[in-house]
C-alpha cells in the first residue's frame, strides 16, 4: 500500500524537479544573455565616448625644441654673432597631424634658457619675432615681443653662489635663468589657410643661449573646458548617457520584435462615397433590391445576348453625350425560338440590364462611373442571361 501511495508522489516530485530545473536553466540562460548584452552596450558606450573625446579635444599642450642657426663666416672676434639667431619650427606632427585646430584659441610662447653671463647681463632688452606661414611659405601672421634677463644685484648673486655652491660644484644646479616670451595670447587657426610652420628670430647678435622651447597651450571654453578640467566626471556622464541611449534603442527593438508593434494599430475605416453621395454599402443594398422584375406587357420575355449577338450589336450599350440615354436595339428570345428586334424606347425611359448572378453586383473595386461615361455591358458567354427593366421619369 505504501509503495502504491508513494508512486504518484515520486512521479509528481520528478515532474516538479524537472520543471524547476527547466526554469532555472531558462533563467540562467536569460541572465547570461542579458549580461552579455549589457557588457556589449557598455563597451560600445565607452568606445563612442573615447572616439568623441579624441576627435573633439585638440592638443592640449605642444612643446617643440627650437634649434637656432646663424652665420659664422664673418670672422668677427669676440662674442658678437655674424647674424641674428633664427629657427624654423614645423607645426605638423609626424608630417601628418596638425597641431592647431580650427576655431580653438591658443597661447604661443617661447621659453629661453639663458646663462647669467656678463654678456647677457650687459645685453639689456632685445626683440623676439615670430612669423607663421602656410603652404608655399606665405606668411599669414607675425608678432614681435621684447624681453630681457631678470635683474639681480651683485650681493644677491654672491649669496646665491655661496648657498648653492655644493650643488653648483656637483653639477645638480646651474647659474641660469628661464625667460618666457609670450608671442601670441589668443592665436586662432584659419581653416582655409592652415598654419604648417613658424620662423622665430632673436633680433640681436650679442646673446648667449643654452636652449629654447616653443610652447603652444590651448585655452578651453565651454564643453572643452569641462572635458579638460573635469575628465573623470565628464567621462562618467558621457558613458552613462551613451549607455542609456543605446539601452533604450535595444529595448524598443526587442519590443518591436516580440510584440510586432509597440503601439497597437487602430483599424482604419474608410467610407467610399459614390457620385450621388450614397455610401458603398447603401449602393450595394440598392443593387440587390434591383433584382429585376419583368416589365408589364412583355410577357416575361427573356432577353438573351450571346457572344455573337453582342459582337454584332457593338458588344454593349452606350450613353449619348450630355447624359441622355439612347434607345436600345436587342433581340428577344421567344419561346418559339425565333428572334425579333426590340423596339427603341423613348429617350425619357432607360433600359437597365442586370445579371441574375450576384457576382456582377457592385464590389469594392467596381465603383459607379462618372457622369457622361459610356456604359458597357459585361462580357457574357453562351447561355448567360440578362433581364430587362425600364426606369421612366415622371412627366
């Protein structure tokens, strides 16, 4: 008895376990698919933000070494140079990427490393000139600035030498000054004539230089200012925005695929009106009511039009111009078998022919013709019958 009672329970337990296992497998599969989709969307969002940042943000800071050259063939003794030091700097990175971006303001400055030598201290003020050029060497912008070595008294120089004598002796420090000359405070690139290089000239021949660097720093405003000064916050907001947008697109695509449509479509009801204003349904009902009744006096004669008769009589009935209906000439089929012509009816009366078969009634594609259009009888085969009825106007 216990074996018989535990049999259905074990079967029920197996069915429940199988159902639970199926649901668990389905849940795990759906969760794995969801995680893969979310990871893919996150990766695409990060990629889109990185692409936007790379294409939208210009070069923040560009530093290029300046190597001066001057003439040495004059043979003048002393510290004087034969010509002004001059340097040519390219503003195209790797002969491909431009340093300057259109519409972005830049600060361009020259950084001079000058020793505190007696020649430089006695030099006083001197001029630094820059000329920016485009393809072909055409000058598009130039600027000139004055600068000099910072003044330090003899006592200050002596104290500085005594304090840093050990560093000077070991080579960790030098007696020099860094002089920065601002050449452009707000330089903007022209998209039609891009800048590809600059020529820098120091207009003195009694200067001694350790080295020089050209610094180009971008001044950011608006969105670029936020992206540059708050990079982490901007990255989080940008990636989150892209992820949300992509998630909404994927969600709507999933609903469209599952349901077929996010918003249910309402049935479109179209009412087609005939020439006299009656609806299509009313016209069809009127056509059904006109299943013909033989005209009194004709003895119930049937009008039969075979294929040959229709061909001989012009294959149809036509209305004359102006809306008046012409008389009709057909042949009547008598019970005796011979045919005789039907007399022409007056113009005040019109003969209408209707097929007994309801397939010739008005359908959705068989609209009444406009006024003045000739009315043609339908093509009839052998044995087809039509009946005649007259509609006369009251006079």
